[in-house]
């Protein structure tokens, strides 16, 4: 769910961390760590429920689809020329099943540089900060998209 009341150039949304989604995600990426799959194993180690795998928050793309990011944040990328550049996660802790994270997304960087084969490349880095129900930061996720130059002929 995306919030309508937020600062200009920012999208606020909720990311539920549901046990079945966490388990499905863990299996999809080939994880077999019991703390990610079995509530009993997580609880034995002192966690309230299964932990989400480190890259689980990429599922934010379902909460904030590309069209909404483009409309609300205004990157105006030509997706016919976009490549995924990099992804980075900085954790305070891993999310766990049963909580609902509050996400706050913005464009952190937007710059161009000359490509080696001619033309400019544009780099746009999205930053999403996730907090828990108490407002404590859980993690910050960054992903960079690269818009390649138009055909330089």
C-alpha cells in the first residue's frame, strides 16, 4: 500500500514480511538455512519468526511498480535503453516474518558520464529506507539503473 501524503520526490509504502512469502523467496533463491524456512529454528535462536533472506526487500517492486516510480519520482528513463547497474543493502538487522516494514523511496543520485564508445550514460540510484513498527531503521537498499546512450551511429 502506497501512502498519498508524503514529501515531493518521495514514495512511502508498506512492505509486509509474510512467512509464506519469505519461505517462497528463500526457496526460489536456493536457500536452505533453517532460520529462513522453519519458525522453530528461528525461535530457538531468539528470533520472533523466520528471518527474511538478505535480498528479500527487492520484492518492493510489487509494492511500487516502475510506472509509479516514474510518475511520482520523475526519473523519466527510457526503459528500452536501461540496464541494471548494481544493488546494495546496508543492514541494521534482517527483517523477520510477521512485521510490516515502512518503506521510503527517493532518487539518491542522478548523473551522467561519457561512455567509452561515445554518447552519455545516465546513472540513477534509488534509495529505499525501511523502518519497523517502532520507527527503527531496519535497512537501506540502493539500486542503480543505467540508461545507455542513444545509438551514436
